[in-house]
């Protein structure tokens, strides 16, 4: 099985915190669609006839595409790839795009899941992040999608925003349950270099982010999610009734995927590709020069092992020492298990059925723990 990711590099408005590749100019949109179709045609052999299980439109803001534009891409994929048992077709969407008319048009596409960029149900947070929607639109977009029969919904929430009280953060989490949303992602607000937020904080034009506030709100997230009956199946992702995000879960489990569009990544199980993150350069290479525009990284055995440690630890399924023993050898397994002892003693890790699992306390230090378990040589 495999997945296809389509990167739509356009947004109506730039959020202060965002460091993904996008442009607020839509002038290249038609050319970009043609470029995406051309790249899909050139990459038909990348997945080696593996059955495509998931298709994911990310960005940027894919909900800027009309149903007809989405269907152009879907038709090409369905006619040129092994798409027999498709399980999930996700569209990332902004609340201000999800009006009744647009949602109705999407019923005529294979889209069966929305990932809605709510971020917060409070206007003061949305203003700080320079989001294009307001709190009322967040509510109405979710209800409109549900009224149209879209049951597979996920929303994004952000915590650690200056001015977000613990009371309001708990209210945001509880709103997930109140709206009968089966899945949500929760991310700490981070200040990435080169973003508008980084610049504004440096110039003291915006309040800085408080790491202690973010850690405390992450703990509140874990507590409240348990009360609501959600599984914290990945550090940033929570689901009820096992309604996990199939596409993203496949990422974490090392299943191959093809990334299409500027800045998109691909993985064939052993190697990675990174498309150029520039719209004009991507289109010149694709449409004029008729060449794919990517760099490739051939992963060593150590890199593949360390990636497995990092991604598997983030999930509730944990880091499987039996798998490591089979693929990388018993001495490596013993080394990792030995290093893990200090974290088991701190009650940050547990060992269950020969799998290393983060405890709730350990989830606060996930990156540090993974880095300490990394192997330098095989």
C-alpha cells in the first residue's frame, strides 16, 4: 500500500507562525495545476504499482481549489495509478472556505475527509495568528460539513498562544467533543525563523511565546482528552473510536508515499525526495524544461534506524525492539535498550511486550529521549 500527497502552495493570507511553503498570489494557480498533472504523469513508476490507499491535499490552502479542479487531479490519479481500495481522501480546508455551496460541490469529488484549520474557537487567538477566519466561522464550517454528510472530520488546534488562558484552552478541547468531531490535532505554537511571528517578536511588536505555558497546556490536553475518551495515538494527534488519520499514520509507520507539487516530499521505503520549494522554479522546470525538480537523499542504515526510533516513539504503538533486532541486529537492540534504562527509571518510558512506549510524563521530552536513543554507527 502507499499514499499520494498533493501540495497546493497558495493561501489567501499569511499566518504569522507558518513556515510551510506557500504564496499569497494566486496568479500561477492554473499553471500549477498543469504542473502537478505533468509531475503525476512522470512519477507513475515511483510507487512501483503499490496500491494507493490514501490521497491527501495539503498546503498552503487546498480548499482554494474548486471541485472541478480537484476532480482534474483525482481523474488523472485514478486513471494512471493503482487505486483500487482507496480508504481516505483528505482535503485540508480553512473554515472561511467551507461554506454550504462549496461543501455541496465537494460531494461530487472523492473527498471523504476534511482536516479543518480551526486553530482556536476564540477570536483573540485567531487575531494573534493572523488567521483569515473568525471563531463563528470555525463553528459554522464544522456544522455545515456534518450537515452535508461528511463524518470524517479533523480539526487543528494550537496551544501556548500568548493570552490563551488554561480555561480557554480547556474550552477549545471540550468543543471537539461538543461538536462530535472524531479526530483532532493539537500543536504547540512555535516561533520558526523567517516567519512574521519571529520578526514581530524580535521587534517587540508581539508577545513572545512562553514554553512553560505550552508545557502546562500540553498536560491539560492529555488529561482532558482521556476524560473525553480520546486516544492520544501520536504526540500531536488524538482520535476516538480508533478513527485515526490513515494517511499520517502510514507516514509514521514507514509506508511509502509520493509527494507532488513544490516543496513536497516522497519516500519509497529507503530513500527520500524533496521537491524544490519555489513556485516559479518548480513551474519552469516542470512546464518549460520538462524535468522533475527534486533533490534525493539515499538513507543509510543508521538514518533509517534513527528515523524509525524518532517516529515510532511518537506513537502509542511504540518502538518495537523485536523489529529493530530483525532489521538491524541484536547488538544494536541491546544498546538501545541499555540507554533506555535511565528513562524507564525516570518513568518517562515503559517497556511493554518488548516495545518502548512514552509515558504521559515522557511525552514532554519526546525529542530529547529519541535523540538519546539514536545510534551513531552500526
